C-alpha cells in the first residue's frame, strides 16, 4: 500500500489532518487501532476555541457544530462562596468559545472522510514507523489478522499519548518535560439540564469542581479526587453532595441533580516531547504533548498542530520549499508552551494539593481576587482561554 501521507490514529488530530489534506488535494491513509464505535463514543472534553471553530468551518466540517454547538461568551470562577464572571467578548475584542463535544467532532469528521476522503482503516494497528529519517518512511501495521506495510512520503503520528510513533524518534535526540499531579478528576455525565448556562470553575478547601455540559439537557461535572481513585468507590448521592458543597455560593444558586449515566476518573499530567519531528516523521496532538484538562486546551492544541502541518506540506507542494516543514516543531512548540503554562496556572489556581498549607490557600484566593478585581488580569485569562492565534 502506498500514499503521500500516512496518518497514525483517528482521534481529532488524525481525522482533521486527513480532511485538511484532502481539501488541499493531497492523498493520505489513516490507520486506527480501535473500531469505529469506540472512537465515536470515547468521552473527552468539549470546549472549542474560536480558532478551532473557524478551522472546522473552513474544512467543511462545521454544519452540525453550528446547529447543535452552544456558543459561550464567558465562564464563572467561584471561590469563597463568591462568583466572578469572565466576559470573553468584552475582554478580547469579540472572541468566544463553543461547547461541542469532541466525540461529536470525531463523528462528523469520520462521516466526511468515509464519504469523500481517502482510506480510513479501523482495527488497523500501527506496529512501528521505520526509516523515518529517509525519503521513504514506512508504517508497519496489522489489519484483519495480516501484517502489511504502508509506504509513505511523510508519516504523521496522531496516535495519542500511548501510541507508537513517538518511539521512532531516537532517545538521544529527544527531550521530555513532564509533571504529574497528585490528583485526578472524577467526571460524570448526568441527564439533567446544566444548573448554570456557562461553565463554572470552583476553588474550594475540599478541592476543585467544574460544571460543564454536553447539551441543554445533559450536564458534565467533575470533582477533584486523590490520584488513583476508583470511580466506582463514589456513590451517586455522595457525588452530588460533594458537588453541592464545592459549588456553594452566598446567594440562592442551586445545583440540580439527575440520574448519573457515566462515571470515570481522568489522571492529570503535563507533558511535552521535543522535537516534534524527525526526518519525515511528524508528531501531532497528544502523541507529542499533554495538558491537564483545567484549561480545556487538549483538542485545540491538536488542531493547531495539524493545521500547521497541512499548511507546511501545501507550501512544499506549491512552492517546492521545505521551509515551513523544517520549522514545524518550533512553530508548534511556541503555541504549545503557552498552553502548557496556562493549563498549569489554571490547575494550580483552582486545585487543592494534598499537602497545601494555609499560606498557599491564601495565595490562591489572592490570585482569584486579582482576576476578579483587575481588568488586566481578567483579560489575560480571557485571551488564553479563548485561544492564542495559530502561529
Ligand atoms: N495504531 C493506530 N492507531 C493508534 C495506535 C496505533 N498503534 N495507538 C493509538 N492509536 C489511536 C487511538 O486509538 C486513538 O483513536 O490514535 C488515536 C489518538 O487519538 P487521541 O488520543 O484522541 O489524540 P489526538 O487526536 O491527539 O487528540 C487530542 O485532545 O481533548 C484532548 O486528550 C484529548 O484526545 C484528545 C486530544
Ligand atoms: C468538559 O466539558 O468535559 C470540560 C470542559 C472544560 C474543561 C475540561 C473539560 O476545562
């Protein structure tokens, strides 16, 4: 099998890349180890930056998002029973975000790819990337019980944090920057209308809580829990009681309860792999970097990477210059480190570390008061949350 771009992984990064390349007249093959139903139902975050929304629309993948997605013009920070709204358009010259679940983005891109794009093989597991530093990189993969080889001009590893592509970059050329956190998020889906029309990020002495949503009738909520917590160790009423405590206010706001349909725990990690390119192998999305979910940046970073790669390859095709491909890693990493910084700041602003001291508690409250009391600090948060421009 032969193609111009071999794409490993059909998460948002791989699927969007295949679409962007198709629109630019460049052929690709996508290899995905899981089956279609698995990819379409994996629960992930759901906040699209303004720039991500624009890219999906331009790629011809925005119709259902525009019908069903919810435009959000702000978030609420809650601390010490107080409420502060960050007004995105007022602070950023009109920018906002869209609440539209990552699973829905994947469903839309899969349908488009199968209808109009090149091959997308499910249950096709990449085993290794070979000859990455030559003009003819190859992906060895297993599909329908047989081993095959995909011969490519370029390979893009969009295979997430647990994928194989990253391993093809020699260790002596690699630097990894990493931090784990001593807590995770217990996330639930519940059949109840969201208790607030915007997301609520709450800092509480008992730990962080987040109110989000999937639709006008489905809530998504999270609780900070100790690292390694088993989701099943939390009873449904216990979860609602704890959410209620952490979201407490000094006014008459109330948290509505409803049947919990799903429960799971997500670990928290910051991770960056440098460089993101070796020869003709490029890494994109979670394959190269992870952010803790507090800043809602994971999907948006993946989109930035694949837009950068598609532009660079189109430039090579049209102008015969590898200049942008050569700059790929550097271009992506500038934006990635800004998102790493923001996600770290949001995480340490709102979570309570197990060994937190009263001094650190006071500092967190002072940082929150600063955001609520200073237009400059508020603007800084709004700019980062709605997203930095694509490089
Ligand atoms: N061969 C083929 N496919 C693979 C392999 C492999 N060896 N290893 C992993 N995959 C597939 C996974 O099954 C998954 O579908 O690669 C895909 C990677 O997708 P994601 O993990 O979703 O990563 P990415 O596309 O970079 O999306 C970025 O944004 O909200 C965040 O972390 C969240 O997934 C999200 C990310
Ligand atoms: C979500 O809706 O799943 C979500 C929203 C905002 C975040 C993280 C997750 O910061």
